[in-house]
C-alpha cells in the first residue's frame, strides 16, 4: 500500500509513476476520499472543541436563561457528532479499499517499457549445451523413462496435473532438499515450514487480495486461502508486529506446495509440466532496513542464482521494465534457466523488492531503542521454483541412450546414483 502522504503532497509525481506501469489505478478517487476524510476529521475536532467550550461556559453561567441557551447549543453540537463519526468510519473503509487497489510505484532504477517485450537481459551465465543428437523435451523423456505420468494425473485431478513416479519423484525431492540445505547452511537463511492455508488478511497483506482473488483457491466455508507461494505465510509471520531493529535483517527460506488457478495463463505452455495448478517451490523472504534493501536484493538474487550455478544449468537474468512489474514490486528481476529439449528459457525465480508496500498493508515495522517505529522493507524470490528446475535438469542432462545424468550436486541426495534409467 502506498503512503497516502505521497498522493497528498505530490499527486502529479504519483500520476507520472503509475502511468509508467500502463495500468489503471483509482488515484483520483483516493485523492477525493482523502480530502473528504480530512474535512471530517477537522469538523469532528471542531465539534469536540465546541463541546468542551460550551461545557465550561455552562459551568460558569450564572444567568438561568443563558445557561439553558448554552445547554441547547451543546445538545445541537452533540447531535451532530455521531453523524460525523459514522461518515468518517465509512470514508476510512472506502479509502482503505481504494488504496488497496493502487499498485506499488516503480523504483527509479527500473527501465521504462510498455510490456515484457521491453525487458532487459542483464547477464547470462553459461552457454546452452550443444547436443550430438536430437534432444527431446521433458514430456517425451519423462514418459519414456516412466517417471512422469500425464494420463493418470489428468485422470485423478484433471488437466494441468501430473504424477511423478520413481526416480522422477526422488529427483524432485532431491532438488527441494538440496536447495533448502544450500540456503540454510551456506546462505544464512532460517528454515520455516508454514501452513499451506492462510486467513484472508494474510493475502491482503502480501497483495494477492483483493485484486487477484479469481486466481486463488479458497475454502469458502472456513475462509481459508491455499497459498500461491510461501511468500504469503512467511511474510505474515510478523504481521502487526514491531520488530527490534537489532533483529534485522531477517532471512527465511520455506518449502511449500503452491496453488494457482492459472486463469491468466490459459492456452500457454499446455504441453508438459511447465504450468500447473499445483507446484512446489522453495521461497526466500527477507525483512530488512529501508536503507539496505537494494543491496539485500542483490544478495537475494545471488543466493537464487547459486542454485543454478551449482546445478551447472545455463541461465540468464532479466530486469522487468515498468510495464511488466508485478502489482506489488518496486523492482523485479527474473532468473530464466535454459531447457535444452524444448529449447526455451524458463522462468525459475522472480526476485522482488517491495520496499514498504507490503509492510504497510501487513503492519510490519521495526524500532530502534528510543526511536520511532518505521516500516521494514520486504523482499522475496524463488530459490528456486519447481517443476521448471526439474525440466532443466532432465532436458540439459539427457544422454544419447535416453538416460539422464544426475548433476554432481544432487548425487548425495539420490544415494550416489549417477544416472536415471
């Protein structure tokens, strides 16, 4: 959520920044409601002051007629106060809902652009493998090896579901364990195992609600929402808290299953396991001081990239332009891994700095001893997302005889196995 003072003090700047995003936002409605709110606050304060003045005047009045006139005036003022308070309560809620619909402003470092076609390749690590044979996509490799079953996945759950079997399931589990161990043992993150269902206010805190409710799964009877990413429960660990400044930065890593309806992706990536309504992800979440958040974003990206470096998978880093930023991110980079079978760059991580946008929505602050509480900056990024890392392993490590070589970094997690047959 934006600081309302930005709209109040420099509305033209906010209009310019929102225009860079190429989205519609109810800025004028927010400005109107804020102005009305301030009028009501001023009127209410004036009425309360009148009440106090009239009360004192009644106490000093000696003349009975004057006293009655003062009492009548006080009664008139008192009758007006509930109406002002009720309208103020309604305006507060309307303003909150409107502010929740306004996206974050882009950081000054974000390049201008209308859509994903104007994103920038920042760097690339490694070169795509030159195969001495015709490489196959993962849907053919997985089916032939008997480690991915699309038909039974669709039978039990419908389209965009699949079943991992045998070495496929073990490889998925190995990747999760490898990533968690790397981030906790070498990158300094504290592991969290959170619930996979959260309250609605948690989704509001991280920005999924109210805007993206149609893309989420929900238990309507209990009003639980299935997490689209571990970012939601992990960020909300500290919702409505004031953290001691000495605790920052807080670095968490969490594995969860993730659930998304993929409505916005209808018709895209329909073959294989690139997109599904359920997928696994290891997520990195940071809570940091505002003055360090951009440096912390670089560390976050490096930690996510380290997974790809150790798996020896070619990848590239893409900076999102203003027109391709998410609703909540002030700055965002994607990591894309090369998949040698389907010959595509696949997004395996989005690393974002939200600045204080999520912290304002979720009420997460920090405080120096004797100082004033301030909002933290929150960051997150996949470290990394499955099944696309699984796809990259299968397709980049395939061999001419149809087997899959196991990346050296994963062999300890597969009992020393070097080949998937």
